[in-house]
C-alpha cells in the first residue's frame, strides 16, 4: 500500500481550511447584507381602513396581506395621517414594517394571537389597560361628538341627556372612557359608520356617537352632512400604539415607535404630516 507524501497531505489540509474560511466569510457577508438586516429590523403591525383621514385605502387598490414597507418607501394600499406618523416613526429608527390592513375586530384578533406585535390607532381606555400596553407618544388626537337629526328635540346637557336613549356606535371601536363608563344608555352596535346614520334617519335611534373628523368626512362624501347637527364634544382623546401586556415583542415595537415619534417631531416631519392631512 502506498502513502501520499507529507507535502501533498499538507496541501490538501490547507485547501480544506481555505474552503471553510471562504464559507464562513460568505455567511458573515450574507448576514450583514442589506436584505438580511432588513429582515431582522422589521416590526409586524396591523391597522384598520375606512378611517379617513387617518387610515384609509388608496383608491383602486386591492388588499395586500403581509405587505413589506422598507425604510424610505410607502404602502401601496394604505394612506392617512396616522399611517404616516407610524411609518415615519419606525423608518426614522431604521425599521421596516410588515403591515396587515383588516377590519378592527380582526386587528385585535391578530394582536391577541401574536400574528402582529402592535396595532394602531387605539385609545387607552380602562378596560383595554387590563390586557394591553400603550405607547407614551400618541399617534393622533380625536374629538368625540354626538350626531343628532336636525329636527331632534333632545336637549344636550352631557351624557346624562341620553339616559334611556338608543345611540349607535361601531362594533369593536372605542369611544373613550366617558362613553364606556356611561350607564343607562342603550348602545346600539353597528357594522359601519353609515349604518348608524341610516338607522338615525329611520328614527330608530336618538343619536350616533362618533370621531368628529372621521364621521364628518364620511357624511360629506355621501353629501348628507347637512342632515345632522353635532353636540359635544363628549371627550377629547389621544390614540396610541397598542400591544400585548407583558409581551417582549410588543414592548420592543412600542419602544421603537416612541423613540421614532420623538425624532420625527424634533425634525419637523410631524408638522409636515399634519399639514398634509389635517
């Protein structure tokens, strides 16, 4: 039996070491590549649509599930003030967004089941604080008002004026602590904003409670704003990023948002967003 020379063995061993070094270098470069970094620095978020001018679908666009929005780019399906605040905040921190745009009840389901890390925009009511955590920085601010028919004889003296009355509110939406704590009101759940006004027109309700900017826009779009008068506000509330309580992924996403939100305010980006939408 013949044996290879020591020099040949050394050459073969050196080649093996060289191949291993090259493989290791490739792995390091791949991990450090922009695509790898983008994958690592992505937050999973969900929000609703038909919430004009804060979150609403772009015209003639289809739903895109799990849409990826890297820093410096925009969604192909979603637009609005709240979306721009959230997008710019995460992008300012170098994070991309994996976005789900679905009805609000499904937004909450996605959060509860861990499909997303955080959702927006959400009011930090006492009931929600039992199960969820909220950002320190706000996404937007809302006035809650009451809509009555023009011929309504209801005399507004606060929520006590609605004792025993039927008032429409969209199912799954929050209208602030004062509304949630109010008793003696028959709270009629509807599937959409306009469904409540349809019931009001038929005199099956005394009033509709609503987010002033959102509801005003919906009524103007339908050309029916003149049919109603407003009273209030019942409350002025801020909306936030919301995540699962005591959950590391939610806590991380919310912390990134808080830091990014401060940054875009300092840089004047927040003012530009407000000038565009509000």
